């Protein structure tokens, strides 16, 4: 039986299977699944845990021996085999297929691995795992699904994220689940207990807020969002930052708008760049690149007395298509 990672907890609540194969493209999801299986096995009375790293020359007779050798003090045991890439030799394939043909009672076998190629996922032993046990293969999480994953994970840490806060974390971590999970761990330590964390709360609570606010500023510019833009600029000034990092980010986006190339950007940023590009003719972006050079000179003290933050604000507003004199 094949399950998605988020389906595993419900399946474990119904009972522990005799075999689990946990692998995939997302190491964090694989690690979470393994921890869930360990916890469920322990709760079900599988008190002894044996771990083997399957490397070149691994003695596969250990699998048969561990399965048959019940401890005097622990009649149920969890056996973990860490398979790496899942590329097994003939001895390993034969040993696993023999085991899977008749899994012993009172033993849970958990196989964990990294990314498996198509040939491995179509192998006989992989198919046997599907027939007699549970397979959880963690494919990359789509960026559109990341905010929901963040909200659920935050809930497990005693945090409540609103939709905008979750979307912000998803965007800033660019689909990297490990980075997103690390930021949630920081929030769990730094954020006040209880209540709902919004976008501003996330920006205030994360450790390296400058990087996040800078990205938020750039996204607000592309979206033409005056409120977010002015808040981000005010925050960067309040914490004593120079305009260097923000200018670099805006200049990078200007070059992408001029080239019409958003390669390497996460989907949400690609959409923002493409929509911004459609709003203005190429000549405007070229003129703004020249204005960015003026901001750089002002920041270096050679801008004819122009204050650097004022120059950056004027650039950001022009990029966003907002009049500098408008109030909002």
C-alpha cells in the first residue's frame, strides 16, 4: 500500500504494519515519517530497536538473524535498515524478497532510503513492500502546497500562522522544507505563546529579519503594494540597515524584467515578475536601472547630497508604479 506522507499518521493510528518503506526526494518528510513509525511501534509495544546501515559488503544474514532472534526481555522489536539509494546487490534483493514473502510475527521492519531511481521503484523487492506493507515515497512538495504544510507543522509546535504569514514563509524559503521547518522552530522559541502570527509577527520574530524584509520589499514592489512596501522600508531603516542589500535585490529584479528571464525563481516570484513585466514597456525598466545606479552613488556618498533612503524609496515607488506624492 502506497501512502502520501500526510496520510501516514492516520494509517498508524489504525495499527502498525509489519513492513514500512520510507524514502523520497524530501529528506525532512522521510525523517518525519520514520519518527512517526518509531513512535507508533513503541506505543504498540515494540520495545527493542535494532538499526543496521546497509553499505557495501553488508551481511544480509543479519536480517534473518534479527528477525528470528527474539530478545528475552522484548518480545516485539523494530528493525531498521538504512538503504541509502536503494541499489541492492543480488544478496540483498534475495534476502529482502525472502523476508517479505513471510514477514515474521512480532517484528516491524522499517526500510529507509534516499531518492530512488525509476528502476529501483520498479524492482521486485519494492513491489513486495507495496504488497505486504506500507510505502511512503516523499516527492517534492509543490510550492502551492507549502503554506498548508507550514500551517499544519506550526500547529504541531503550538503556533498559529495566518494565511499571509504562511505564504510569506513559503515564499522566502523558496520551497526548501528544511529551511522552512528551521524557521518554524525559531518562531516556536521566539514568538509569544498562543494567538495568531501574522505577516508582521513573522518578520519581527525570525532571527535574520533583514533578509526576509528585503525579499518582502522586493515582492511588494513587483506587486505594486504600497502598504507592504512602506512598512518594509520603515523596518529596514528602524533597525539601522543601509540600503545596500535592498538595492541589490531591486537591481536583480530590474535586470530580470529587462531580460524577461525569471529562471531559478520560485513560482510565486516568477508570477510577480511576469505580471510586472506586462505592466510596463522595456524602456521604463532600462531607465529605472539608471536610477538604481544613482541610488548606489548616493549610498556611497557621491550622490550630490541625495539621502540614500530617500533615493531608494523613490526607486521602489517608481518600480511599483506608485506616485511618490500619493498617501496611503
